[in-house]
C-alpha cells in the first residue's frame, strides 16, 4: 500500500481517499466545513488548508508555496503533510474570523448549540477576538415547509445543503442566489421543501441555519441520552440513534451504516417516534366504560380479555412490527392457548406477503411500512388476506406501527400492544405493550439482515413487555377452550 507522512506519522492510504480521511487514521484532525464524505468535493470554505510537500529526485522534500485544501487533495506516495504549522494555524484563524463576520452571537439561543461544527471549530481553531465593526448582513427567513426552520443569518455558504438536494435527494430545491456578500442560500422561488428526506438538511448543515422544526427548543443536545437502534418505519431497517430525556423520545437521528442507509433517514422514519409519548396512546389496561375505554387493573383486564374470547371462533393477527423474539414466543403461546385459531401477520395495506414488498423510491424507502415483515415470514407466519368466514373474535397484537386492518366483521376484539384511543374505542379489552423504543429485540430487513433494536426508554405508563403479558395470561387462565 502507498504511504504518506502526516505530521511526522506514516500512514497507508487507498487511492481515492482524501487527506482529511487519511489524517483521521493516525488521529490527526483537520477541521472542515464544506466537505462531506457523501457529497461532491467543492473546496469552498478553505478551513481544511494544510501544507503539502513532495520529495524531489534527490529525496529532499519541497513544500508547496501555498496551502492546499485537504478535502480536494489526494495523497501520493511519499507526500509530506503538515497540519499544525504556523501558516496553517494562521489560515484557520483567518477563515474563522471571515466566516464569523456576519454570524450573529446566537449560540445561547441556537438549537445547534452543543453539536455545531461552527461553534466547535471556532472554539478549537478560531481567535478570541475579531476586528469586524461594520453592521452584520441579515436575511429574511421565508418558510421552508413543515420540516425545516431556516435562519440564514447563521449560514456560512458551505453549499452542503444544495449538494445534498441534487446529489442525494434527487431534487434541485436549494440554490444560491445573488453573489458576493449578498449570496443567499434559499429554495427556488422561496417554495417549501418537497423532498421526503428534508430532515437530512438539518443534519448536514454545519451551523444552525437549518434546524428541525419539531425539535427546536425542546431539549438542549447535551441533556439527551443516546441509544443506538434501528428504524421501524419500513423494511429497510435504517440505523438510528434515539435521543431521550425524562423517558420521552425527543428525536431520531441517522447512524451511519454504509451498507444500509449510509448517512441518511427519510422523514417518515425520522418522525415516526412521535406516537410513543402521544397523550392519546392507551398506556393502562383498559376495558369499555360508560364513555369510551376506562383504565382498570391488569388482573381485571386480563380476565375480561380471556372471557370475551371464550368459546368463539378466533383469528389472531400479529403485527409485522413485533420483534423476532416476541413473534417466536407468541407462536409457542398461541400453539398452547389457542391451537385452533387462524393466525396471520399484518402490517401494510396492500402488502400481503414479503413478495409484495419493493422499493418505494430510489433512495431508501420500502413499501412495507413495518420493519419485520420478512422476519415474521421466516418464522412461518402467513400473510393476512381477510378474516376467515365465521370469525367471531380477533386477538390483535401490535407493536405500534402496523396499519390496522378492517375488523368490522369481528364482534369481539382484544388488542395487545400499542394502540391509540381512537383506534381501540370499540375493543373489548386493551392490554398495553411496549413500542419499539421501549424494548430490545431483533428485526430482519428486506435483504434478510438481522439487526438489533435497543430499548431507549422504560415502558410508558403501565405497559408491560409482551413476554410478561403472555405469561400473566397463561398463568391466570390456563387453557381457555376457545374454539
Ligand atoms: S444553510 Fe447550512 S448547509 Fe446550507 S450553505 Fe448554509 S451553512 Fe451550509
Ligand atoms: S427508509 Fe424506512 S427504515 Fe429508513 S428511515 Fe425511512 S422508514 Fe426508516
Ligand atoms: S472542507 Fe476543504 S475547503 Fe471546505
């Protein structure tokens, strides 16, 4: 493998890498703004400039007169790179001073604070004073639609957002208008963003210019506890981090996995967790009361649930939003407790089996809107095509994401898992279970990859793990004699 020397450390490189990436291998951090590994290199911000030299024929190293941008410079055999010389450090201070002349002193009220590249680079590589005394440039902030809040006074014109739109989201919606000091990043004609991947604009913006509307001012970044997990929004299984505080999931961010989702998430997956802490979620064992569902104790709810299924022709519907562990336990439970019941998996209208699942766009989204359709089929569950004739009662399991099928034909429905009050209004009992953010488990994506989801928060309200609910059911009732 070819080698170069970065700050006197020998490092091997693969042709195609740039100096920023190669330097990382030996623990040398070169600061940058406009570079992003998934986007075209434009070398605009000049923050990554370093000293570069090449050995001549006699072996002595000739350093180039001018600094070279590390993001656009490929390493070469024998190349010498210096990232901490006086010249480099002076350039970094100058670039920081230049980028900050128009930047407001917003950190105390900016949502990006604590995870902002501009703040971090200013602290590490900038100076503690600036010479600029003129009035700062300001922009009007037009609405960009429901996902992103724009504040262009904070923009450093790195163009990452423009490149993300055209190169990843496949839509030219962010542009730079005007020139020079008046340059402004905006959408074409000030229109709202159209892509289904708009949340990524906030992730890749290295400043607080593009932030998430639904997360702004909810929590400071440093209060959030982070759990690596997997998105349950479709059968892709994008890797995510769930950020919680006070047992409330506040946001979902992408976790890099170059084989599945690279650096990205679709908006549906990113904002999927809102239901977890929704005030309308049924989080207590509940039975029908005088005005809708009423909270009762676990014992009473289990007794009523069992009684309402007793002696009836039963169909069991298992959401393909359950984990492999849950679905496998459930199979054993159903075999013992309801050996004659018809059992199906369900999850997305129009997707009856794994064979119906396909790409829903050219980026990440899949047609199956649940994460474990392929796993349930692996366990032998059959796809739901409608309730068998004569079904009198339905026992319905749901992780929180599966689309409820039409159950109007069934006179008795018992729901186990995650339901909203309006969905469960006509149920005969609800036994609340955990959403995917409240449990550990395995899911299988459309390519057959097994991935682990991790518990980010404790079960909300009185919800219990499915294995516990099944154990209570079995212990309390023994065989029910349901037909
Ligand atoms: S809005 Fe953010 S990502 Fe876009 S150019 Fe400005 S700083 Fe860069
Ligand atoms: S593509 Fe699917 S798995 Fe990925 S973020 Fe969107 S919903 Fe989640
Ligand atoms: S990161 Fe190299 S010039 Fe911006």
